[in-house]
């Protein structure tokens, strides 16, 4: 099975949305044939994780349902979301799932960020006892979507301080940090103890386009990039700017026991089934050399 040269972390991929990946049996067969031992699942892991377990494939993470229900001023919606998530965690835990992936997206992104942060803390403090009961851990993704919280060092640091449970952790995805101008190596040095899962995704930055278009406005005439913008794009590992070996050295020294899953968002490979499979394998081979 694929694993990193530094740290021997198992390498896998995040199950995507394309037609061939909707066939879980086919995905599992392809993964086994290509010596891939980890797959990240979506929000159906309460029913699909059993197939990975039977096939001897590790679940890297499983998407937690009802994300925005954690960050809402509606107590009824929040209670419903917590109940749904608690039942989901219990079902997933029976199949050996430990990591639960989510983005901290609020129900109302127009609210002041400080208000949504307070609502998030309330929701997390209700959810974490259910995670702790089943040995589960959140792996919070720092995708800087509309109103998203916990994307920057400030955000992660604040939630770790305000939610007194080590079940609150990080999905370390350097691609988002790079596009935001945050040093991904300094980040992992600070937060390695809370990194419970990693995404193998990179970012290419176009410095000439940063000058031409900046980072705050869309370009008027430039077409831009798929899975990116005018001044950056997501790539497979090895095609961007990430120092993977250094990050793995830090994680190994801090006792990381998780996996590294390719999240394929690369305009050069998200073309068709053959391209996506090539991208996953190319990224895996690169990470195995790191």
C-alpha cells in the first residue's frame, strides 16, 4: 500500500463526485488494485463505511452531516443537527470511523463573524460529548468559503481555546493556507498536536497574476483557472508550492498517526475518469517519495 517515505503515513484519496466514484464497489476495487489503502467518505459513511471495513480499507475521514446546523441562532435547528450528528457518529463508530470532516459554515454568513463564532462554540460544546463517547474527532477543514470560521491560525487557535475538548481537531490542507498567504509550515509547527487528518492537495501561485489582478477582486478580462482563481489554482501534490517533506517531518516528530488523502481538485486531471485516476495515482506516487 502507498505510504509516505517520511513518517510512513498511509496515502489514500477523498471520494469525489464524478460518475465513476458514485459506484462505491468499483471505487473499492480500483483502490485495492492500485494499492491504495485509505478512502475518505462523504456524508453516507454510516452506511458505506462497512464496505470499506470488509475490504480492509481504512476510512480516512467521514463527512459530518448538517454542517450549518451547528452555527445557527435557531435552538431547534441546532438540537436537530446535534441529534442527527450524534446518531451518525454512533453508526460510523461501529465501523471503526474516527475522524469526522466538516467546514465551519454558518447558517447566516451575513452575521458578524464574532456572533457566528459564539454560536459555533455553543454548538461544538453540545456535540463534543457525543464524539468523546465514541472516540470520535472532528477534523475541521479550513476552506475559506462564505462566512467560514476556523480557516486561519486566529480561528483555529480561538476554537481550541474556547472548546475544552481534544476531540476538536484539524484537517491539515496546505492548499487553502497557501492561497490565503499563510505559511503552511509555520501552521503545522503550531498546530501539529491537533492535526488528526491531512489532505494531499497543493496550490500553484501565479506571481505575475498576483501583480496584474491582485487577490481581492475578480479580473475583468482574464478567464482564470478551474479549481482556482486568476492568481492561484489547486493542484495535485508536487505540482504546487508545498514543502511536503518538511511538513511530514514535523508531523512525524509530533507523533501523527493519521493518513494523507489526495483531494483531487486540479484542472489538469479533473477531466474524465481516466484523468482523475491518473491524478490520484500521480499524487500518490509523489507523496510516497516525500
